[in-house]
């Protein structure tokens, strides 16, 4: 075997070994299919801009892919439980060689992969269809020709005609025959019929009826008139000063409950000096969800933690802690449920 053949064989063997064995991609006729491991990233990145310029929101169905164009919609299927979700690519990642896609927290919850952190998935592009608009048919014109009424039924009616369109006139075909409608106006009388005037006193038989006698009313007052006098209003009540306001009793000071001690260990066991600053590491997690849980526990007891990426791990640390405050910080860590912490000077 020649030297060139050996070189080509070694090159292709090296490329085959470097390619990930858990993922396979197919691109046929504009479609895309890929199998591999999916991970997720959550609320700790909310409010930050993604690679596409959009602001990341862990409650939306989005994803990060290494190479697909922004705005691509993907159908992600969890091979362990056959759950599916449609996501939109708006970020770049993941940057770990063994993973093919990074999902938002909402998409990971739908696929039931929050607890495990990763899951084997199948990624496919969504099929698209083109809808052609359908124009409604144009109805043919209608011709209305009124008929002429007979004599003695009023004036001659007017005619209404709708001209046909150019297309119908050229084809000479209509969907239905013309309709003839008789239109009449209200006839006007040639003379006015006089109305009789009825006078009841013009009848002789009504004049013989005697009219009733009405005796006039004679009013005689029995004394001088009396006038109504309204009663006088009651006198106003005597002034009474308002009662003094009732002040609440002063609060009784109660000391805060003592924090339970669970025996937190500082590694190494040192005595912090008051004039120095220290750094405490409370945990290092491979699953981002566990790092977020530790971060929220420290926030709940009044501490100010931060993240430190270290390869595939996320460290949760407390930086620049004064030596005089280390005992109180240790008490809060014990109250939050931590068992040990690494301590060293923070320069």
C-alpha cells in the first residue's frame, strides 16, 4: 500500500472517530432530521439578548441550535416518552460536543426532562404548505322591466333597467331569465268627497228636552280665617367633645428565633480574620436546575450568591465576604439546609 493511500485512510478514520456517534442528520428536499441529546436552560438567562437579537424568555417555546437559520420551527420528540413540542430557533448553542439542541425551560417541562436535565430526542423541521386564494364568483346582472298598468289606476310607472356587464353581454349567456315587476303608484282621486257636519241642536226632537237646573253655591264663612303655623325646630344638642383616640398598645419586642444548627463544615477548617475577605463555594452542579435551586435557597435567607461556569458544571459561590461576617453567613447556610462549604481568601 502506497504512502498516499495510508495517509488518506488515516485521515478518514480520524474524522469518523471525532464525529459524535449518538447523532445523525438528514437533509433531503429541504427537510431536516437529527437525532441526539437535548438539554435545557432556564430563568437565570431571562432578560438577556439571544444570538438573534431577541430577549430570552424561559416561558416561551424557543431553542438554541448550532447551525439552523433563526426563525426555523422544529418538531422535537422525546424518544423516552414520545412527547412532542414545536419550538422556534432564536439562539446559538449548545456548545457541548455531545448535545444537538438546547431547549427553553417551558419546552423542557412539556417534554418531561426537567429532572434529568438531558434526554434523547429527534429534531425535525415543520412541513409548510402554500394556500392559494379562491376568488368568489361574480353574479350575472339582472334586468328589471316594469309593465304598463291599465287605464284608471294612476300615472304611468317608471322603468328600472340594470345594464349587463361587458363579459355577460359578450358571452350572451345569463344564469337565469330576466324578471318583470309591476310597479304602481298610489292613484289620486279626481274630486274631493264633502264630509257632512253634524249639529245635534239642529234636530227638532233634541230642542224639546228641558235643561237641568243648577242652584248656585252660597258660601258663608263662620269666623275669621285661621292660618297654619309650622312648629319651631328643636334646639341643637349640647356640644360634647369627641372621645380621645384609642392608641394601640406598644409592640412587645420578641427576639428572632435561633437558627437550627445542622453542623455545617467549612473546608478547610480555618479561623477567618476580621480584616480579610473570603470566598465560600456552597456547591458545584452539572444539571442547571440544581444550581438554580441552590441559588434560590441562598436568596431566601438574605444572601447574595452568584454563578461561576466551570466546563459542564455551574458553581454557586458567595464572594467578598468580610471575615467578621463569616459566622453569620455560616449560620444562614445551615438554616438553608447546606452541610458543607469550601472557603478561601478572596483577593
